[in-house]
């Protein structure tokens, strides 16, 4: 596993579903960076996104569930960008994540805090709760006003998704844009030499 060296793609800071999908990326040279490569890394990812408490420790089973959710989300975002119907297993997986834990914030009363609303779930459901939050974010993104702005980075081999900040935005980062521009300049230079 190698840490993702790229900055967050536009929209990934606001949408945890984009951040999860972009947690695995193909880098130049065909290298793969995966922020969920081990249970410890998956735990760190969830903690860093405020989805589980810092004291959480994931097992391989939980890491695999999160990785499976990421695959389903990638399939949904890909289908959306390509204007195709999503694969049924991916859609079913996201719907399972949405409904696996209760999402209602229950009314509680604490002697020192008074009334408050909070989701209630046992510690054993931390990952399921986190996955439900991620799936909810994806569902809201894919059906909301920002859906038309979802795009895939056009800098091969990068396979990250982003929210376009303007209509001409094609790349997820300056690094990807610079790499494409450098490749184009090199191709023009080589083409010029061929005609000389």
C-alpha cells in the first residue's frame, strides 16, 4: 500500500463518498495507492473523516466491508458519469448500507446536558453506521443539484472523481493537469522533429 500523494480532488472535502472512492487511485507508472490497504489504514481513514471515534480498531472483515462499499460507489459514479444504468449489485450494496442501521437521531436526556438528539448504535455497529453516512452522502450527491458536476479526471491513468468547479475543469489536481500539458508539449515537439 502506498499513501495517496495527491491532494483531495475538488468536492472530496465536502463529500465523504467522493473521498472514499478516491481513496484508491492509479498513479503514473501504474502504481496503485490505497488508503484502505490494511485494517489499520481503514481505521485511520474513518477516524480522519470523523466517522468513528479515535479509539476504534477495525478488523479485516470491517476493512473488507468498507472496500466493498467503495467498489459499489465507484460503479455508481462511473455509471453516472458515463450516462449508463448502474450495475444492480452496486445499487443493492449502497441500499443495504443505507438501511443497515437506524438513521433516526433519537431524543436523549443527559442530566448535565438536558435534551439532545443523537444517533444511537452499539460499538459493534460503528462501521455499519459510518458506511450508512457515506452511502447517504453518495445518494444525496447523485440525486442533488451537484450531480451534473460529477466528473472523472481526464488525465490517464488517474481514475479519481471530482466535482467540476467550472465547466472547463478536466483534472482532479494541478499535478494531473501539469502531467497532461507536459505530455501534449512533448508530443508536439516530437511531431515537429518528425517533419524536420
